[in-house]
């Protein structure tokens, strides 16, 4: 859940590491720190808070040098503080360590080290690694780090530097992501490609149980357990640094909302033909399994889970296949009954979410095939699925997922059509097929309604509490709308299936309570209107997203019209005003939507 970066080469390491930390800050912003080697000395500078605070400190101190490591932290063991910030050193400042993950056996290791006379200055699990390397070092950093890695239990991407081998970084990976950028006479390592791309597009992705030793001139990879050298495959980053930056928007989240028309097209490209034929060759190897599947279990977390709820509805209705949708952290512990001919479908933007990854492993342990919908290419989840299809949504930096969600919905629709074709399920897909090519243009039109949505956000910005209601696919959408609002604006937002409101939550509706609702499903439109009248009668102030505004004039206090498309596709459009509403409510309340408190982009711990 942290971001790590390391550099060795002819340039000023401090500058490159700082740039890297800014790009990786979405992975955690409880503290940031840097360790740079110069003149046989290790300079460690670290600060609680955001990277900007570290940057201020660096202006006051000399951090020159050509080799170093840096870290931006999302706290697990130990509160956010200067002392708990990485890098950590041993008793003598000969070695510095950064770490993303959790060392599960750290307490036992720490007790042993303390018995041997080591003293600790932080509450972190990471500090044990620095002391262990210090104890193990006998003239070869690679040997020392390898022997330490063999004693660690848990999840980790670690990088170590030492004054004894001043242009070298040794890195190990187990469970959490680590990439090694292979520049010309310089090497850079990082948790994700955004920190590499300015310097090199060529990289290795370390796999579980692998380690690397880099110097400006060389990069070598080894299996931790055997020490065997690995002939790693070089991969290429196929996007530019500009794509990972804000392009003039105030926040990544707003930029990513704006990218959605393009993302819809990217997700469809090469997969959807105008006659409705779907091409997903990445599933060729599992096509027979999917054709015969008896049940699909969709597993994901957060926003991706909400996409999964839409997927459940689409797959059940369009492919006549039973589908269960599970939150990954529940699925992995509830002992799910899965039988012969079940298939697990995991959905993850980052491809690194620990609970979703655990669900993949559980399913595979039970012999159940796993397919994935993932955004980040070559991520851990992608690597472990039997087959994976990628969103092609581009890097999503804002912590609150927007464009990845819309892309997930598009891809789930394509999967539903693909499965229906594979399983010879006949239904009239003509409306869906005719509407799919219009989605991108309609999404652009919706973005034009921003001024109106800012007015709604103004009305909501001082509220402490609100409800989101919907039925069927609209219920799945309002679950996501409520999550967006609460995570970045900190207004408490509760999503309810509209028919369920009167079974309890209605008691909380009072004069002026905002009720955000989506009404796009023809089959229950009248029932939805009745549910809205129930809350309106109790003083609720109705903000209504609908594709038939003419039928809702008398019901809504604020009407947000969206284009009319097949009700199966409407979530792709109806979520856009809700994303904008959350964004503007957050900004009006003075929050930074890209950095919601207590949250991080990539949840690589349980
Ligand atoms: C909320 C959000 C999270 C993620 C969740 C799963 O806006 O982004 O709820 O959806 O942490 O992440 P992925 O999709 O990366 O597995």
C-alpha cells in the first residue's frame, strides 16, 4: 500500500526520487522519505505527511548523490510519524531499507534482534529488515538481502542500499508489485511504471520469490530460494508520461472523469463489431469452459464490486446463467460452495488488491477456473488468472475510481454478449447493439451538464447525511454513487434498494434530506416513482437522474436528464453525473478528491 522508488546512475538521485514519489503518492501519503548515498555516507531525510513536506525539507538539506531509495507510506504498523517513515536503518546507518507490504513474523524477528543487542527507533515491521541486513552482511549485499528475504513471512517489495556498495540497490519481491527500469547506464526501480517512464520504457516485472541487483551498468535477477539467475523478459511501457499527468485539470479525478468518452471507445476497440459480433480472443483458451459453465462467481472489492453487481444482472438476464457476486474479503473466508463447472470472474482496476488476489488463489486451490477483468497489465491478479481481458482505460491515478468503473461496465456488457453468443442464448440484442456505438458521444454530452451539477453540489455541500435510492441496475449504480460521494466529500451517504427504504432507513429522512436517485429501468419506473413520492412526503429533497425527464417533472426537486439507451446500458451513463456530483461536493468542501483521508489507491494489504 506504499510507493517505492530507487535510482542508480549518473544523475542526481534526489531529484529523480522526488519526482517518483510525487507520481506514486496516490499509493499512500502518511509520510515520505529518501535515502541517498554520497561520499561513503548515507543521508536519510524523512517527514510525516505528504511528499510536499519532504520536498520542503530537502531544500534545506544536502541530499546530493547518485544512488538512493525513496518511499511514500500508507501506514500499517505504527502511526504516521517522522520516526515511522521509511527509509529505515539499522543500529549503524550503514544500510537503508524501504518496504511496501507487511512482514507478518516481524514481532518474532524483532524479539530475536533485540536479544542480540539491536535497538529500534520505530514501531514499524520494516525496521527489522534493516537490522537483519546489518547482522547478515559479510561483504556482499546481495547475499545478505537474500538470506534475510528467506526468513521473512508476508508480503513485500523491498529495496536496500548500503554505504559498503555505494552504487548498488538490491530489491526483493513477494506479493507486492516491483518493476525494474532498464535505462542506458542508469537503473530505476518503482512500484508502478509511472515513475519509470520518463527515464526508460524498458523494464522487468519481478515475480513472487524473485530479487534483483542493479547498478548503473548492470541489472541481474535471481530466484530468492535457489539463488539461480533468471533470464528475465524485457517488457515495454506503451504509454507516455503525459497520460499519467493531469493535463491541465485541477485533479486527476476530474481529468479521469473527462477521459471517459475516450475510455469507452478504447474498451470497445477491436472487440465490438457493428453487427454485434464480439471478439475476445484472450478467452479462446477458456471458451469451452465458459460455454459449459454452470455458475459464475463474480468477486471484487469496492467500486469493482459495484461493477460486478451490474455484471451479475447482465449475465443472468442476457446469458441465462446463474451468477453470484461477492465482496472478495467475504468470499475468501466464507467457504464458498463451488462445484464442477463453476467459473470465478474477478474484477480489479489495479490488479493488486490483496483480497481479490486471495480470492483468485482460493478458487484455483479448489480447482475452479478464474478469469479476470483488470486494468493494469501484468499486475499480480492478471498474472495469476487463467485468462484475463484488459480494460484499456489507461493509468488511473485518482484514488476514487471513475474511468476504470465505466470501462468495467462496458467490458462486462461485451462479456455478456460474448457469452450469449458462445452459449447460443438467443435474445433480441438489436437495441443494445445499436446503442453501444453511441455511448461515447452520450458520455461527452453528459459532461456538458457540469454547471448544473455544481449547483446541486452547492446544495449538498453542507449536508451531513443523504440517501441514494434505486432499483435493479439503478440500485447497483446508486451504490457506486454513494461510495463516490462518501469517500471524497466525507458526507455520509447510504445507498438503499428503493423498496427497502420503508423497512427502516426511512426513519432518518427529514426535511431537506438529499435523496439522490437514478430512474432508468422501464420495468420498474412506476414503482420507483412511488418510492420517490414516499420520501418526498417526508421532506426528502429529490435529485433525480433519469432518461425520461418528461415523466419526472413533478417528482424531482432537481432533474438531471441523461440520454435514453437500452436499460442494460444506462449505468454507463447514469454514473457520470453522480461522479461529477461527488467531485464538486468534495472540492466545495475544501477536500482534495485525489487524496481522500485514510484511503489509498492500491489496497495491497488485507
Ligand atoms: C473507490 C475505489 C475502491 C476500489 C477497490 C478495489 O473509488 O476505487 O473501492 O474499487 O479498492 O480496487 P481494485 O479495482 O484495484 O481491485
